[in-house]
């Protein structure tokens, strides 16, 4: 477990080398699971890598406050709230859905609030403007001297951090790298760090091909693709089939999954293996990106 006694702990690239791996068999194919969910109990999984350089940059620029965006069940919101408090920043969360302001807080939002995050609820219409210049300027006027981090933490600094998910041995050892995808930052970092001989496969948690278009803005490489075949209709949507798979997988392998990202990724991998789209001779690395705070109770 990394030592988080000081903010400088974020700067140690060697932390990525302490992450455990767990191998398992799935219908004759060996999957090596890289357990990013064990990086830190609060700044879990890919969020550690996405926030690392964003918070270092905020510190170097003298910001005392960070602002970011997310939905009611956002792993990024919860992780940012904790990291900000731990390292001396105030935090603000712009939350999608103004109706939520008048409802009891769910576990994610309550966690963020408990760690000192100020929650500001906006309409879904306004939330869709979160990347517009006018909306950002409005936020900068309302919250001056604040470091603004995009939804999901995805920006150039996040992608820089996510390149550190792969070690040199990962790049040499595996043929296929798999990850869940939400805003495209993690897979963009993996693509950047991978070799030309490797393929990177993203399992989108959202329906549509816009995520592929987003990632194309970050890389010109061609050794990757994203599928939304296993998104189960869209973000955070599930089915009895998916929930049964998650329960079976956890019982067989003692690896926790959640229904938004990692569960859909492993479900999709099993289907692709059964369809012989992934062969037994392929060396497969699966990135467990954490997000377990959003796990549905069994």
C-alpha cells in the first residue's frame, strides 16, 4: 500500500510497480488482472493516476481549491473529495441533476460531502454545457482562483498519469490490454504507453461511438478500439444477466467487481472468449480500474 503521508507521495512513479496481479482462467484463456483497485482505499484505481498530475499542477500554480464535475454515482467525485481534503485543497463538485439537491444523499455524494466537498447541483441541460467556454467562464467568476478538473478527471495531465499504469514488463509481456472506458482518459494513457505490437481494447460504459471520437483527439495511433456492445443500454444500466455474472465471477475468483465499469468489461471479455474472438494463445492483461464505491449491494 503506498504511503500517503505527504502530497509528494503522488510524484513517486514507483507506486505503479507495487500493484498486485492476479491470474485466472476463463474458458481456456489466461487473464492477468492488474488490481488498481488496491492502489489506495479512497483514491482507488485509475482515479489515483488521473488525479496525480492534476493535483501536483494545482499545487505548483498555487491553487487552494479544486472544482470538478460528476453524476450522482461518480467515482471521480468521491476520489477527488478525499484527495483534496487529504492534501490541503478545498473542493467543489458540480453535480448533474438539480433535483438531487432536495433528496437524501446517496452513499457517493454523502462520502464526498463528508470529505468537505461543496456540492452544487445543476440542471441536466446546464450540465451538458460543462465544456463550453461560457460555462467555464461563469464558473471561474463564481469560484475564482480555482483549479477546474474536467468530468472524470480526463485531460492531458490525467492521460500523462495513466501512462504510468503500464510498467515496462507489461509492455513487453502482453499481447492484449483491456480496460473499461467512461471518459477516455485511462484508455488514452494505455494507448500512449503501449507498444505497436500490442492491442488495446476498451469496453465502453456508455452507448454510442462518441467515446471513440473523443479518444481519437488524444492519439493518432491505430492499435486500439472501443466497443459499446456490452454497455447494457448505457451508463449505470444493468440487467439480471450482468448482475448474475458479477456474482458468479466474484464467487469463483474473489475479485470484487461493480456494475458500471469492471463488471461490464469482464462480462464482455467472457463473451468474446466464448465467441473465439480472443484466443487461448493470447496474453491478456485486464486493468481493474477500481470504482468499487459505486458497487450495488448484493
